[in-house]
């Protein structure tokens, strides 16, 4: 996942390369981040309901690419002219590591603890693989601890499956910092090269279109990240200036129409592109959406600036990182209830052409989706308050000592 575009820059405005304003906060893009995290959670939740079976939700894995594009935009906006000295590189790497790794480690510990429970309590084995086998083996645990699970070292998704994207994104951060440090104002040339060659690589070598993760996840990440960085490199100042004028004058009808059209384009594109090579164009669609919504000029943007939507944005990284664990435990509990009461809550069915075990159709599937989203948001709020925020503060204090 990513994953992610989860930087929380301050509101201080600092002049950077070509006059770019670092630290400019794009609240609407924060809210989009929360929406995308929930859509990825819906994609991963197995139910036989019409929601899960829809083409749009069935292709919503593509919203991971929105994270990559947004991450490149935010990182380049904030750091394009602040990586000139070795100590600045060290601070950058430390802060980025502190942003993603603590919650990643906590979730790995949660999955490992559940595997230990399965090992000690045979009744939890179910019909699945034995504890600490398959995607939950010890070798893969070490790969996850080293953030290598999205860098081509694994043969399948392992442990907290969505974390492949933060693995890929962390190394994209490091590559970005190295390129900017060495190339300076010409770094954009390297981002153009990555944005051109990465999709060609995926077209030539991916057998699953854009749905690559543990294998070519870094290439996929670099593609979206580079497009976002290029948008920041050349358009950040004009976006920031136009946005300030639009916010002062209130939402405009022409921008509202443009936003409605953009949302419709995203829905149609995702629905059509998830199972074919058209999906490789997803970062291009998302960089256009990012450019539009960064201006915050329409009524949809005004809706996305409401407190609830901004809260979703703040929780987005936690939502992304905890949802698989929450979903799996809900299915475990429902399975135990099913064996005792035979209520028809869970069962086997076909989801997107593949056999799956989860909640059924009708009221059971829809109610399970609502419960899953509520539980994921509740757990995310706790991890945000107890893990993310303290960890970010601690690593920032540590970085200031360099």
C-alpha cells in the first residue's frame, strides 16, 4: 500500500526550488487518501454481496496507485530543495522511516501473535494452512521486518499483505532523495525517465496487468511516484496560487462540474480497467485527478473539507495497514458462530472468478461490510493515536539531533 502518501507537512511556507512552496497543505487530497484507503479495504473484504461483486470494487486495488502519485507530489513539494547536504538526507530517511515503520511493526506483531495462538490452540487452525506456513512463514517474516516484501524477494503476498506497498514506497523515498541530492535541479529528467519506462516494463513483463505487488511492486510504485513528483516540480506554485484565490472566493460552478466529471471518469475507468492492460494507465488518470482536486475549487472539494472527511484522511495510513487483520478476525469470529448456530453468515463462494470464503449475499454480506468498515475505522483511530502520532513525534525529535 503506501501507503504511503502519508506525510503530514507543517503549514509553514518555505521557498524552495523554482519558487515552490514547501509545506503547503492540501486538505482535499488528505480526504481523498482516506476514501482510497476505504476502497482498498472494500476490495479485500470477501462477501457475496452485490457490492463486493461489482466491477468497481473488484478493481479498486488500483487506488493504491493514487497513494503512489500523491506520495510523489507531497514528497517533491516538501523536499525538492531540502536535500542538498548529507545530514539533510539522513533526516529525511529517518523521518520517512519513522512515519511508516512503527505501525508496520505493530501489525506484524499482531499477525505473529495470532499465528502463535493458532499454534497453541488447535481449534483455531480451521481448514487453512498450518501456523507459520505459506505466507506466514518465518523467512517471510524477516523479509517483512527488513521492508523487502515489495522488492521482488518474495514469491507471494505475505503477512500483512497490503504492506508490500510501503516496502516499495520506502525505497522510492530513498531513490528520490539520492537523485535529488546528486542531480539537483535536473532531477526531473530522471523522474521523466521513470514515468516513461516503468509502464513499458509493466506492459512487457507483467502477467497480471497493473495488479503487481510482491514481484514488480517497486516498478509500479516508481511509476506513480515519479508522475506525482513531476506534477509538484512543475505545477506546485501555480496550483498553490490558484487554490488560494479559489478558496477566498468560494466554490465555483465550473470547478464543481469539472470535479463531478473527474469523479465519473475515475469510476468508469476503474470499473473497466482492473482486469486488463488499460489499468496500467491508472497513475495518469490519478495525476489528473490530483491536479484538479489540489485546486479545491468546487463543491465536492468543499464536502471533502468537512471534519469527518478530514478525519478519514488522517486515519488513512492506519486504515490501510489494519484492515486485513480486522477483516480476518471478523471472519474468524463469524466462522465460530456459524459452527455453533448455523446462521448462514459465512460460506464458500466465487468472488471475481476465484474461490473465496467469507460473508454471504443479501443482508449478511451488506451488514458485514458496514461492520467491517466501522471496526476498521475504530481500530485505525486507536492505532493513529497510540502508534502513529507518538512515533512521528519521537522520530522528528530524533531527526533534529542530526
